[in-house]
């Protein structure tokens, strides 16, 4: 059984690039790393064509650079939770926690209770 590691690596890279274009960076990073592993295996077993081996090394370097940028972006996004909808939600919760509680609802409830008792 013959396994063409180069073709498999290219397919994995294409999946990563698709996720990258769709701005699904976690998935893109995962697929890029997987493709790097397979590319490295392809380089290991490429004995016949030194030009192809050099080309594969160059491609791995490019993918690694892109994966590093994505990883850096993801790490920064985790450090600053104010990004996206979840960050806004957390910001609102923190703002509510800092505000003093409103007493108007309690006062309204008391006033309604007094009116009911006085009419009885």
C-alpha cells in the first residue's frame, strides 16, 4: 500500500486555509499543525527529488509562520475577554455589579402592599 504524504498534507493544508479564510482561527490552527506533521513525514520519505524536498521545506516554513500568527492572535484574544459578544456580556455584568442596587422596585412593592391593606 502506497501512501502519498504530500497529497494528504496538501489536503489538510487546504482545510486549514478554508477555515482561515472563514476566520475560524482555532480550526485553521488545528489543520495547519496537522498538515505540518504530514509535510514533515513527506520530507522524511522524499529521497528521489531534492528539489521537491526543498519545496516542501519552504511550504512548511510558510505554514508554520501563519500558524504562529494565528496562535499569537488566539492567545491575545484569550487574554482580553472584551473581544466579541461574550466579552461584552462580561463587561455588562461587571458594570451591574459595581452599580448600587435600585430601591425603587422595593418601594413600589411596599406602596402597593399598603394600598391593598388600607382598602381591606
